[in-house]
């Protein structure tokens, strides 16, 4: 799943560490999410959206996979 976490983090002038501390996760979790290597739990996605005062869909971009993949 693609995401815009890095964009929103930059818009709010936050480091990965600062965002991680605010959300109660590690910096490595934020890094993995930004690189698309880890999809956050629904709870964490909602916390991010609330923190940035946007909808989840503005941060996380759902891409349906083609049939058979």
C-alpha cells in the first residue's frame, strides 16, 4: 500500500523520531511504513490521521491488485 506519511511528516516539520514518539511506536516502524515495507494496523493508521487532522485516505493510498496476482 502506498502512503504519504513522509509528505505529511515534512509538512509538519517532524522527524521520524518525533512522529514515532507521538504515536507510541519506534522510529524503525515509521521508516518501514514510509518505505512501504510495513502496513500499519488500522488503529495506528487512525492515530496518524488524527494526528495530521486528515482522513486515512489522504495518507494511505489503496491500490487494488489485478486479478490473479
